[in-house]
């Protein structure tokens, strides 16, 4: 592995972490502006919508940096979709709370977001589980 490849991977990780930081700042700004015009009504879902991209966004990038492995892009995209779904669901629920109503559809965001995150983790763990399974079968065959 060349130094150039390592620098490129590091740049990708930093870019992804920076993008999640910008999304967090945008969500915090959006929530502050929305609540400024909400006549004193606020929602914790709107106030803390920035926490999903801030906490969950860079997490896989940090773990990938520690492991030194570069998984396929599918788990990373599923993870990003899960974080986006939870963020949008939090904003949606915050808007409904401020408006003074509720909707059973807001539960769908939490379920789909959680499933996307779990499927991403499952796909990340699947190759190592399959490798361990294949190695144990090879050891039993000899």
C-alpha cells in the first residue's frame, strides 16, 4: 500500500467527518431559526436534531481509521442513509410538536433509521464472521 493511497483514504475520512459537521451546524441553525418564529413553543426533537449527524456521522470514520480497513461502500452508504433518516425524523417530529399535533408516521423514521444502521453494522461484521466460519470449517476438514 502506497503513501498516496493512505493519504487519499485519510482525505476521504476527513471529508466525510467535515460533511457531517456541516450538516450538524445546519441542523442546529435551522432548529434555532425555526424555534425563533414558533412563538415560544419548542420541541426537544428540534433542539437536538443536530446530535444525530454529530454523534453518529463520524463514528464509522473513526472506527475505520482505528481498524485501518476500508470496507465496501455499501455499509458506509447505509450508515449515512440511517443517520439522515434519523435526522429528518427528528426534525419532522419537532415540527409536529411545535405545531401541536402528532402523526403515527413519525414512528416510521425511527424504525427505518434504526434498520438502516443495523444493516450497515451487519454488513460490516458479516465478512469477518464468514471468514471465521470458513476458517473453522477448513480446520475441521483437515
